[in-house]
């Protein structure tokens, strides 16, 4: 039988009633003739509770035991979902990561999936099981220890299973009914997209859109897995939600597909760095080694052998970044006058595959921001996106103005 993967996020399985509602959706697909692999998250709020218990018990915790604790939320949901399906006379069985097995690296709390052998689950499908309920977010290391994949890891689990089992589609059920041109809480003109290209979704996810986890979109793009984002709380039709697919499947689209934003950005500048070959490598190696996630980078023109180096990073990594550059300075690796951190900025981006073949998007974006008296601090571009750093207080105004200027409320 064809295989369908269905993933239910934390809000979709937050209570027993919601688990029953999700199980009914699974039953509909089983009735259509699918063998279904259901990936479940922990019940809403449970992972945060478990993380809190670990931190309270052992602030300098052993990462292996952290994974053993925080992965347990998904195990509970998987068991409850399997029991609910059994009550509906649907042959179902729960699976933990090690039972499949979901083989991962040994990087506890941020492991990456390396292989999902389909033999064990396929054998059970052959024996009459119709639904495999798999605990998302978890796997097993080469050493035989439980691992977790990091926040949003259940999305990645779902796409990886869809690839491993050559599934017809991977449906991601969440608390929103699809992918929008921007956050509907920012502007009521935000429009739900019927389809969006993998590359656009990847940029939107990495730039702040919370609908899908970035790694899951990367996997889907690599293995050509059709992704559909749906609401757990609305009646479904075959055309419901948003399909994330190859751009060849999208006949016509707007030049700009969406406006993304990220509030929690910081702009950091090393003032008066000694400008010599390899200095950028030394700075960003030090930041990388400290686990700082650098995004935008700008280097000023050098004067008298000195230059300024600016980058952006999440606000919660500023102290780590400051410690890393001061450590490198003390070790004589780099030389600078001071480090300045501006933690009151936001990143706003426009994204669209149509930008490849249309000119003037950057000019229009900058004109719109100028007309609203919004000053741009840093600019970065790629083939299908333009991002700017601005003062955080202007973020919502910028998103609304850009959404209006590119007429995103209208279909392409």
C-alpha cells in the first residue's frame, strides 16, 4: 500500500480530546488505503516542563541524561495515540526512536539523522499493522544512547521518514492552516499561499517564519518530499493547507512570495580591527568555536590599516560573542579597539524565486522603508532574498509597508 506520513505538533496533541481528533484524521487516510506513519511531538508545554526539571536538578547537566529526560514527552504521546487508534479498531503500534531505529550522530540535544532503515516497520505493515506511531524528535546514537534532534526536531523526523519510506506526501499538522505571506498577527492582509517553492520556504523558515523547522525543509528539498502544512483544528479538503514543492510545480507566482521578520537580533561591531589577510577568518572562527550563529556580515573600507567588522546574531548569543572576541584578543589572535553591541534591532526580509528574473526589488524595498523614515543599518542579499537590519521599534511598520508595496494580498 502507498505510505503517507502525518506529523502532529504539540498543540495538535495537547489534550486527550485533541489526540482523539488527530486519530480521526489518521483514520480517514487509512480508509483511503494508506499505510500511515504518524510522527508525534510531546503534548504542548511538556518539553519545556521537562527541560525545566533538568535545569533545576542539574544546572551543569550530562547531555546524555538530558536527552533521556526530554525525549520522554514524545513517548507518552506516541503510546496514547496508538491506544486511541486501537480503540477505533485501527491496527496501530507505537515506536520509539531506538526501535525503528532512527540512527543519529552522537551530538546529544542536537543530533542529526544519518539513516532510517525501513525494514522493521515494513515487516509490521506486512503483518497487518496499518499505523506506526513514531515518537518524533528522538533517535539512537552509535553508542546506543537516546539522542534528541533539537527544537522543531519532529518536523525533521517526519520528512526523514517520508524520504526513507518513499511516502506519497508528508502532512505537517500544526496550529496554523498553512504558510502565509507574512504573520497574520502583524497585518490582517496576510494571505495563505496554496503553494510555495522549497527554496522560498527554506529562506522564510531561516529568516524567522515559525511554520516549519529549517532542517526539515532542507531535507524535503534534497529528497523531493512533498510537504503539506495543515491546521489540526479545521475541516480538511484535498486542497487545504499549503503545499511546499518544486518551483516547477508552481505555474505563476508573485515576484515576492513573503515578508519574514526576526525580532531577537543583535548587531555587533568590532571597532578598529587590524586589517590584514586572514583577519575575517580568525574573527569568525572564534565566534564559530563559541557556538555563535552569525548571519549578516559587513566590513567597512580600511583606513590606515584598520577596519570595522559588523555582524548580526541572535540577542541571546551576544554575551557569548563578546567573550569569544575578548578571549581571541587576549590570546593575540585578533586586535581591536572595542566591541559594540546593539540589541535593539530586528531583521526584515523579502523572499521570492521571482526575484531571479525581475529587477528593481531592492530599489522598491529601500524606497518603501525610506518613505516610512526607517533607517537601514545592514543589508544582505541572495538570489531570492533581501534582508535588512532596522531599529526594532519599526519592525511591524516595515512588514506592513512592504506587504502593501509588493501587493502580497493578491494572488500571483
